[in-house]
């Protein structure tokens, strides 16, 4: 067995059809562009149609096929709409990335029911039903597939002074949903994994990072002593989307500069 010969699985996504939610900006946009550069056709989904269109235009400028859809993914109807559109435009879904997410930074004692519903509807219900809709399609097609959920380092720990009770709860739930679906759908050739980013320099946090004290505090809470960039993150998603990870399922990869080891 030690001398068995094997072909190195490919990391390219040439010929693959990929759907990325929350891809109008930030992490989702990084993923969509990274997949396109790896050869995939990409469907860009975002609640903001204008930003989704912008990402699609950047992908098509790379010479890749891309479509966009403005869709609210807070429930089953949006998930069904997304998958139906993907089938119409791409014919199939080889890879689904559930990246859309929201947050409200409030202490637990100030969190309202509306705040709770807003966060959980996208981060929990939306992710669940997008997985369900894509899983149903992949099982029906009989050709397997890959589902990648965006969790967060906050699924495993919180940062002092940053209230994240509901967000942390939903992201921890994403980790366990990933495991549960990986077990259920393994017999269909579907792998389900997650990526848990740490602090990334996205447009959503750019204003906070202008403060040098905030930037320093975040860097100092990270063993690699810096804030993550797109190039730091895309490799984990590309690995899980490609044939390199065909024997990996139910796992969460933390891409956080070592923050979750502390």
C-alpha cells in the first residue's frame, strides 16, 4: 500500500457550476472571483441586485460565464428561487457556497425579537433551506456535489467587548448543520463542509479598521498578528470545492490566523 500509485486530484474548477450567496461584496465576492479564476461558471446571489451585477461583470471580464440574481435568502422561498434560477442559467449546481449572513451588534439584554429574527432568518433558516434545495437537486441529478457553508471563528469563541450572542449561536449552529448534512447525504456523493473565517478586511469592517487602535487590537488577538485578506481565505474554499477534498466531509476549516487556538 505504501507504494500505490495515484493521480493527484485537480484543484481547478474548469467546467464546474458554482453558486455563491452573499457574493455582492466582501467574502462572498472574493469566493466568486476566486472560483471564476479557477475556471468555474459562477452564479452570484445577493439581496442587493446592483452589487451582485457588479460582481458578475467582474467575472465576465475574466472571460468566465456568470449570472446574477437579487434574492432574499431568509427562508425556503428564496432558496427555491435561487436553485430554480441556477438550473435555468447553469443547468446544474456542482458547488453551493452558503455565504450570505447578517449581524446586529447589541448586548444580549438589548437584543429585540426583531433583531433575533433578522439574524437567525438569514444565518440559520436561510442556510438550512439553501442546503435543502441544493441537496434535493444534487440527489435527483445523481452526480453528487459539494456544499460549503460559511461559519465563523465566532462559532468557537467570542472577543471581549464585542457582543455577538445571536450571531455566535447561528454560526455554531452552522458547524453542527454541516456535520449533520454530511452524514445524511454522504451516500449520495455529496460532501458538506464549512469555512470559519476570522477577522477579514472586508468593506463591512473598513470603517472600524480606520482606527489604528482597533486595527492593532485585532491584530494582537491573532497569532499571525495581522488581519486576513482575500488571498488568505480563498484557498480553503477552493480546496473544498475542488477534487482535492473528495474524501473530506463534515469538517470546518478555521481560516483565522490562529485566533481559535488561543
